[in-house]
């Protein structure tokens, strides 16, 4: 199976209450999985990584062979593609976890998109955070 995966993560207060949103669609643009989850206190970057990790895990669960991730954080995309080094210790462990889970999928591509092109995943994050108030 070939899928597109839109992920987003956010924290109100940075750090603050954090949430992730993941939308996985098949080649026909049909939604095959949607994840919205509260992740506790986190930074925006930690939430972004946790969203990618959840997306990768979900892809492994449903037997995805090729996945293109669309992420609105240029930093995270640049780190996952090996263009930027990961220096911060907590980010290093999340990066390592993402790369470990990534091995379950034959081909993974990470693409940066503008926030407007990631609205479904962004809405899930905000819905989760709004439900806490």
C-alpha cells in the first residue's frame, strides 16, 4: 500500500499541553486512519516528532510499503531528511525512535508543506487541545 501521511503536533505555551494529529490517506485520497491524541506537557518540536512517530507506527500496523509524510515544520523535515543535525538531547531520542520505527516501511519520504496544506492534521491537534479547556 502507498499512502500520504499528514502529521502535526502542537503545544500551547511551548512547553505546555501538547497534542498530535495524523491523517493517513491511500492512493485514492481516501482516509484510512486518523489519530488525535493528547501527549501531555511538551514543546512544539517534541509534539511534531511524536506525531511523525505515531504516523510511522500506524503505517506499520496497516502494512504500508511506501509513505510520503507531509509536515509543516521545516526543522523536523530537515532533521529527518538528514540535512540538519539534531543537537538537543530530548530531540535526539525522538529522532532515533522515528528512525527505528521507520525501518518497518520500505520507503519513507518527508516533505515540507505550508501550514495551509496541512489543515486536516492541524485541526485534529487544535480539537484535542480545545477539548481540554
